C-alpha cells in the first residue's frame, strides 16, 4: 500500500531566514539602584470606551412631578456627567447611557443615584446642594432623615 505514495524530493531546500536586525528591542531588564525594574513610559493610545446603559423605573405616582422637573433634571446629567438621557414613556423608565465624551467611570452610577434622589425629593435644589444625599440613600437612610439633619 505504501508503494503508491509518491514524494517529490527534487525541491527540498527550505528558505533560509535573513539575519536578525540589530536594532531589535533589548531583552535585558534595566534595574535601578534599589533593585527595582525600570519600565519605559507607556504610549498614549486612543482611549476606547464601553457603552454602558441603565434603566431606572419611574414609580407611577412620580410621573407627574417628574414631567414638571424634567427640564431642570437633565442639564446636570448631560453637562456635568456627559451622559445621554431619555425618558421612555412606554416602559415608564429613564434610560441613561454613556458616550465617548463620558470621562468618569462612575458617571452612570452617579447619574442613576441622582435620578432616584429626584424621585423621592422633587426639590432639585436640595438634591443639587447636598452631594452626600445619594450616599445617605445608598446606606439605607431615607431622604426625610437626611433633610431633618440638614435643617
């Protein structure tokens, strides 16, 4: 059976690779006086971004107050946090999304906290004046408790 196998042996020379360039990167590790490695500075590359999105459900009893404060609620989200915001009336949710202009990694969470705070306290002046209000809400304190401590 192996008699039928033919192998061409006339052109068996393999191509010889050229010489290795001498300007290649050195593989030696450079070490400073305190025996720590010295690394070259990182190159600036184009920053890639990941589009994140959140949906915040609006309670039905908060739809009317939200409609009245919508024009005052959007500018901090868009101008400061650089988020894209829209109100989905069909699903009764506020949708937040990051864009290529969003520089803060925690902007989507800050935006969600801001929206939730405006649900439970329709006075935007209080929400904008107290940056710790969202942290208090995350710890389980109600907005009413935090308002009593501010007065």
